[in-house]
C-alpha cells in the first residue's frame, strides 16, 4: 500500500470547500461515456490549482499505478472548486481519493497572469508575483477560476 487512498466515485458525491486539499485525486464526467482524472496541486486565494491527467476512461475508477504513470493532459489550471465540488452547481466532479505527503513537481514555468499594461504581473502557484510586459501576459492564462464548461468545452474540446 502506497501513499494513495482511493475511495471511488460513489462514496462522496460532494466535498465541502474547506476539506479540499493538495493531493486530492478527482474525477469528472468528460461526456456521456468518458471520465477524466486529476489532482489538486495547491490552494490559492481564488481557487485550487490542479493538473488533469492524460488517463481518460469509460469508468470513474483509477488505480494508484495509473496515477503514477499519468502525464499532464494540459498545463495546470485554476479550478472554481466551490462550484465544482462543494455547491455542485455545474458538471459532475468528485474527489475520489487522496495522495498523502503530496509535493508538487514540475512547476517551473507554470504561471498565471493578471493586470493591465503597464502593470501586468505573472504569478506562480505559490503566489509569488513578477512584473511582466503586456506581450508576455498575452501568452499566459489569466488568474481566474475555471468551471465545468471552461474545462470540458473550451480546454478539452478536442479530446
């Protein structure tokens, strides 16, 4: 038994915001037949930064080995964790497990941006801010929490 505790899709349909933490493994319905998985990386002031795994399945079950072998499907995103997991006001998203002692890796170069020229800034997942040009800001995702529609219909529309 490793650092993972997986309880599956049916145990907890809802997770209150204050109980969502780094290392939580989640699953969501990508469409009528397919499920996508991911992990909460860290909590920030506006939501939770998360990574989505390249493991897409016809069932909402994932093994520890599959998590360990998974790669990122896209760059990390900021989730509207309150709407997705607590209020459950959009989509079907559930916390299905937790990885104990999770430490984020491969976070160099993961930035989000906010502000307008000439006050643009980029922020890493630890909320460190660095002034940047408007041109650089255009190439980065905004500091904004994403909901079900943003993830499924915009970011993953070609999956």
